[in-house]
């Protein structure tokens, strides 16, 4: 079948249009090659830097602040709380090409190893010398000024983990703190032998009795001995009850509350 002159011209125009489109496509592709420095005329992949999210860590903080992002190669710095200590030497972390921060040393609970950590309450306990005031029971006084130093709530030590308080007292005694006897935040201020923590939590007597020294507790029906001590009584280091010592010779087991 013969093609007319008009049809031939139309086909030639179409061929030229297809050719220019192909040239344009190849030109754009080559432009992408030059811009992206690619080795092939293909879809490029983003080469943006990885970022890492700054998280949180127990008993310490990172700088920049938690929730911030840092780019690949940047570092964050760990600072332990005043009531904690560094469990190693690494205090910086670096953002890797995988978008992960390198590990740092952990912040360990309690300012140093002379404190006893109680995981049941997230508290640290330590024996302190008395702050005597003539004629006044100052069992709480050594603990009240610690909050500013350690940046956490402090008080006379109390917990249902009775052994933790004994362990703190033994460290105090070994280091000649006070006279080896210490107040704790446990007593029976209302009824004889009905003990409670200083926050009002009742202390079950059956669980408490095994930690008393021989012949303790000993009190009269009038409940004159309302304070619990830790010390050496009848040759054994443990708990005993008595009246608050106005002579100011007994020390105190103080606590730091690490988390509210």
C-alpha cells in the first residue's frame, strides 16, 4: 500500500519528536550523573547523614538533653547525678553510621561504696556522726542538711529491708562513725511493739523480730521506749528499742531517695 506525501511528512515529524525526547531524556540523565556523581544513570539513594536520638539513663543525664538528635560523628556527654557515681571512665558516646550511640559507663546508685543501696526502695543508706544539742533528741539532724549536697530528698533511714540498715551500721562502726550505735527511722510511737516506719507504714512484728539483738525488744507497758536503734547490744549487732538519747552520742543512719 502506498503512503501519501502528507503521511510521510507526518511520520518524519513524529520520528524527530521521539528523537528529541530521547535526547532530552539522555541529557537529563547525564546531568543527574554529573550532579550526583553516580556511576550509572539510575535512581539515586539519599546520602544524608545518619542521626541518633539522645535517650535517658538511670541516675544520670546526657548533654544534649534527652529527646535531642545528633548527627553521625557527633558526641553526647554523660553526667551522673550528685547522688550517684560513675561505674567506669567513659563519659561520652558517639553517633555511628548506623544511627546508634556508642555505649558509655553506667551511673551507679549511691555517691560511693560507703553507702548501702536498697533496691526495694531505690534508697542509699549511710551512718553519720551525731549533731548534738544539749537536752534535745537530734536523731534526724544529721540527715536534714544532706539534700542540698546530694540533690535528692534525705531523711533518717527507714525501709522494710531491715538488713540494709544493719549493713549501713556495720560500715559506720568499722569506720568509727559516732559510738557505733545509730538511730533509724523506725519506732512504736503510739502503742508498745506496734512498729512503723517514719512515713507511717506499719512494720509486721513477725518479720522484724528476727533482726533484734538478744533480749530485745524490751519495753514497759507504758511504752517508754519508742525509738529503734542499730548497734551492739548483748554482744550482737542488730536492732534494739529505747528512748531517744539526749546525750547526743548516737549517730544516725541517713537515707538518700534516688527516685520519688
